C-alpha cells in the first residue's frame, strides 16, 4: 500500500479521519498476514515508510505507524504519505552464550 492521506474533509472531523486511517492500515496488515506463505518462508514481514510526502518519507518500524499518524495530526499537517510493503520474513536462531568456566559472576 502506497498512499497519501489528506487530513481534511468537508464533513468528517479530523479525529475521525485519523482513526479511519489507523484502521485502514491495520486492516491492510491483517489482510496481508492472512495470505498463504510461500515454501521456506516463516512469516510475512513489512517495510514501512512515513513522511509529509513520498520524497521526504523515512523508514519506520511497523509498530510506529499509529504514533506517526497521531504525530501528523498533532502537527496539523495537510496530508501525509504512508507506505507499507509486504516481504517474506525468515526467522534467525539465537546464539546462546555459555558461561566461561571459573567465572561465577
């Protein structure tokens, strides 16, 4: 999803627009996560970008989308750009650190 959201509407108040935009992003993520995984893929991962417009957008974490939309509301921006792209995700195994002999801490 690559979309520029406008923060003005003749009939809908801004707080309702903000909630609608947050809901739209959540619905998109939920819909993409339900899609069937290709072989050897562990989960669906997302690349996200947010900014005043497409040219000035910066990479953000998936969990920061709602904060960024709220920040756009507090800055009273006329519009903002949100990009959420799905990609295959692969789990990595954590390396366990073993204690060194004779070092009790």
